[in-house]
C-alpha cells in the first residue's frame, strides 16, 4: 500500500513538473526534453527540473526590484520619451535608435565627449587625477579592486579625498573582491570612505555565485565619468612583465550622459545600502561634444533581454561593416543567426578574440562555435598574447557600443553590466583605427583549421560548449 501511494505521488509530481515545463519553458526542445524525462523517470526528472531547469535568476532579481530594492526611481519620469530631440549622424541609424528607446529606460543625449584610454598606463593616472581634484563626490563601482601597488594608490587617493570632506563611496562585488588578499575594503577601515559589497555570497537567505555586479564606473562631482572594461589592479599595466598582465581599454566621458552613469551607480548603491540619494542634474551639453550617448544598465532585473536585442538591432542595421572585439565569445542562437544573416547580405563582419585566454575552458567552448560563422564568411582573428580584455563593437562609421559586457551567457543573462551607446563618427573612427591596428597583428583562422582539429580536441571543445550556459 505504501509503495502504491509513494508511486502515485511520484507519478503526480512528474506530471505536474512536466506541465510546468510545457507552460513555461520558452525553447520547445528544452521543454520536450524535460517532459520526456519527467514522465519516464518521475522522481529523477522532477528533482533535476526544479534544481536546474527553472530560471530563478530573473524571478529573484525582479522580486528585489518590486520590493523596492532595485530601480528605485523607476517612476521618476526619466524616460526616452522625454529626452531632448537629437539628430542622428545618418538616417539609417533611426531603427536602432527606436529599438534602444523601446528597451532602455534612458534617453539618447547630445553634447558628449569621449577619450580612449589604453591600458592602466593611461587610464589610472587620469582616474587618480580626477579623484585628487574632486570637490563634492566620488562614486566608484568595480568588479575587482586588488590590494596590490595600484590598488593601494587608489586606496590612498580615496582616503585623502574623504578627508577633504568629499563624499566617497565605493561599491565592490562581493565575489570579485576575493581575487585579492587582503581585500581593498579592509585597507579602508577607519577612513571616512563608505564601502559596500554587492550581494555577499551568503545573502537574502541564499547562496549566490551568480548575479554579479560586473560594472566599472567612476563618477566624479557628477560631471566626469570613466567606464569600460578595466578593473583596478597591477594586471592592467600592460607594459610590465607580469604573467597576469591584461591589455584593455577604458574611456573618459564628459557631458550629459555622465548623469546616467551616476544613476546606474546610485541604483546599485540603493540596492546594497537602501540609501535613496537623488542624482545630480545632468551636466550641460559640451560645445565641442559631438557624441550622442545613452547609458545602458543591463542585468537580470531589467524588463527585456536588453543586450541581446540591441546586438541584434546593430547587426540588422549594419550596411557595410561590423567589427567586434571581445575576450569571451559564447553567443546564443539568436545572435548566431543575426551575425550570419548580416554576413550573408553582404556586411563585412570581423571578430577579434584573444589568442591566449585567461579562462581556457571558456576559450574551448568559444572554439566550438566558430565553424558556424566561418562557413558563411564571417572573418575571425586571434590576437597574440598577452591576454586582451578589450570589449567594443563598431557598426559602419557612426556607431559604437562600449562598456563592461562580454558576449557570453553571463553578460547576456546573469551579470549586472553597464554599456554606452555612442553615435559619433569621431569616436567610431578613433576606435576603428585601434581595431585595425590590432587586426594587423592578428592571425586569421579558417574553416579548414577548425575542421582539422584532432578528434580529442573537438570532443573537449564540444563538451565545453555543452556547459556554456553555466560558464
């Protein structure tokens, strides 16, 4: 009798779980797989489904938001609909602007100026000078804040700024801070600097390895901003003979869009501390600011799969050329289709990846995708060492997408990221020169090379690809 009851309950659990998969799994292939498993092996299938098959990431992040711990000024009236009128550099960009208006919550702003900073040798002196010249506020958000020589320079500069009665706030990701010991947070104890950790690993009654804050933002006095791909640490001093050295680019930003960078920081600060500070008014447009810019906050708490949609929009609007540089390249199926469609309609698509990756398993997964692009004419190049962490996308001659996001499952689905849309020929031309200079040092890979990999290597790469949603 007990066995019959237990069997009936397991069968019922399998049926209910199969029904949940039928209703809520968006991919029909995944839904069919879970349904078959739940009906054939009710106990195992139901257990695995509720453990691995339910996306709690988006639900949890949205729950935090609705409880008031996310986008706390979502009803403030800030909207693409009430932004200033702008004139795009070319009319062909209008569909992309309309898409970004629809999926973002910030307007496109004119009158901005950007300066490209190569590696820590250019970025860190500019950032430290801005900190030393701060009069009112310094807001710093970073994924990694090492406590090496570079990190200690920043610690001292931030400490001194706080002693000048500058409002200094630092937001460090709780997982990222573990890359260094002692944590930079500990070096700031006893100072007037406010330091907060984004989502400690044990928080909100759960264990959190995902949902990391990967944004890199420095906003000084509400008028000067820095963003891009760089963390803080000696590893970004590319001229040093350091086995861990990293090549990267960062950006100094001036103009009204700095207010959107500050908004993004204060949203995260509110999430961590429950503070309800209001952002400064936007700086006035610069007379010589030629760039139209929009700040994009990307994360699982947002309403749309924003980054994927905008990437697809960029590829659909491209007329001549798309240049992509990213350290981690594991695209999802919609992006694979969009890249191939752009290539097939005559757009020259070039992708530059690191020849040496700091995460080998992720590089193996990436290699397993490359044949899907090479067979249709996309050109793929590998940069020589050291590891290149730069992230940028250029479309034709007037549009750039820059910031912290990679093209991989974490940036597309899990991480909190910040990117800038830049409509500006001047910036795109400068970044294009950088891309082409890098491109000239690269080695192009071919479909024949991918096909000729030894069978053990193909199996290794295919297994890594199988795990790519979890990388």
